[in-house]
């Protein structure tokens, strides 16, 4: 649902000691991307694990059909064996490598199966020889080693070499939140409160530990399995910030996904975990309508909307949404972070506590699905148009980027002055 993935990676914690598995010598030989022609999966369904930006292109899941683009005359079994040989032997001794399910600029996510238990897992491989990879790896491990919650993706174990870290994680096979809503056929306010209760439970737990996610959005809320009784899991802790007890609770790094960024981040003020609650306000708005509260292809205009907290309840299905649900959103999309609900307060809001009992049980599915699909289609078209424009203006890209950065700095300065009174 985001308009892009313009993320700024947070500074890695300087006092974190990683208790990783004993180091072993890395493989030698191939200097290029060893996963370049790796296994792809072409089944149907959806799957993801917690993963850092840039986003992975997640391949559909069920089935174990292995596809690659190497020499066609080479037997399939030989090709797969070659791929598996690229992994650390400690990993392949314990897990069967099944399929590549996601990739980023310095990481890969692979579906695996535990040889003894036959339990499926995901392994995220991060290339730590690159600075960005090391920073994300340290930040994410710092968080995932501390969390144990039913609604948060779980780290199982870690293997490390000199150039790569293998993070074995739970596998979420139920797909993204809004894919499930579109396929469901029925969605009411009560369904929305069930989803939000699970997410809020996870966020409250994180905040209690001094952890701020900083990139909450629908794409990072996944169903654990395809069943109707599946729980929701929070994933992607690549931008998360972990504070130890007694540390300054304020953060300063500008990061996140544009449409979900809180106003205080945009004006570069020190901020707290209340930025997660703003993002949950955006998610709640989308959950009940299939539309975005703040949206504009022009980044400057988008930020102006966010800084003013300017959104409306016009169009379908808002006339059918209860005032209590709108009050819940309003108390999260509050420009003043001090006045914003905390996770605990949100869990105690009458709309959530009553499971929307006083709300209309009208099925909002048709309007939500139509809005979601309409937006997905328009985003796809604008992306293609932008790619075409970029290719025709490649010689001007550096100059235009500098202009945009200058405009953004001026906008931030202007609104910071306004924000400070």
C-alpha cells in the first residue's frame, strides 16, 4: 500500500555484542552474487518473513517446483546441487534448501525445511561484507534476539561466516493482510478490531521492551498460515530501534515509508515510539476503507498533508463506518505526539474493547476491495510511467535529485519553524 520504499537505515547500536555462532572461514571462489540464478518458486499463494529494505520481490509459495536460468542442458538435480553447495555446510547439514522466496540488494530469503522435524522455516542471508548489510543485520538481530511474542516473527537460530549471516526464522505462509481481505468476501468492523487487537498486542510488547518498529505498514503484517483462524504477525525489523533501560528514549533518524511517516519525523524533531501509533492510525484508516488517509504522487504535497494531519472521511464506505471507529483513528492520527494514544490506551478504546459491538455489522468488503484493487492498478501504471520517464531522462537524474533534496530541506525547515510555534 505504500507509495514507495524510500527508507533511511538507522544507525547501528554501538554497544551491542552479537552472541553469534562461532565464525568459520567463508567460501572462496565465486566473487559475483552466488544467488543470481538461484531457485525460484512458481506456485500460488503468498509468503514473507521479516526483511529489511529495499523490499523483496516475494515469490508465491506452496509447492516445491525449483526453477532457474542456468544452462538448459544441465540436469536439474545437478543445478540444484550446485546452488545448495553455495551455503555454509552447517546450514545444509541441518536444513534442506527449497526455494528462493525473496531478495534485496544485500540479502536473500530462502524457504527451507528442517531435515529432522520436516518443519518449514525461512532463512534470511545477509551479506555482511557490505556496510549496509552489517548495519541492518546488527540492528535486526539486536531486536529479534530479545522478542518472544505470538504476534511477532520469531528468530530461531543464527549462523555466521566472515561475509554472511544466516538468520533462521519462522515462516509466515498466510499472505499479506490486505490480500486476505480481498480474498475473504466479507469484512466488518468487528473483523477490523480482531486484526488490530493482535497488532496492538505485539506493538505494546515491543514498546514495553523499548523497541520501536519504525516501519509499520500493511505489507509487514502477515498471516501465519492460510487458515481462517490464523494469527497476524509483525515482520521486518530492519529499521527498528532498540533502547536499553535507562537510555534516552528519543530517536532522531529520519526513516520509514513516506505515507506512514509521523509528522515529528518529517520536521526532524527527536521522537518516541509514538511514531508507531501514527502508523497504526494510517493502517486502521486503510483497514476500514481500502484508501489512504494521506496520498499524493508529489512527495512535498504528501508531506504537507501529513504535517497538517489533513485527511477526510468522504467516499465509500465511510458513511457506513461507525463514529466510534472514526474516533479511534482520530486519536491515533493526532499531529501532537503527546496527545496520541499509546498501544495500551488503544487496546482499551471502547471500539476495540467491545469488538465493535455497537457498530454496524455492515459488510464493508466490496468497497474496501474495490478501493484496494483500484489503487494497486493506478500505482502499477504510475510505476511503469515513472520507469519510462527515468530511462528517458537518465542524464538529468543527478541534477533533479539535488533539486528535490533542496526542496525537501526547505519544506522541512519551513514546517519546523511553523511546528515550533
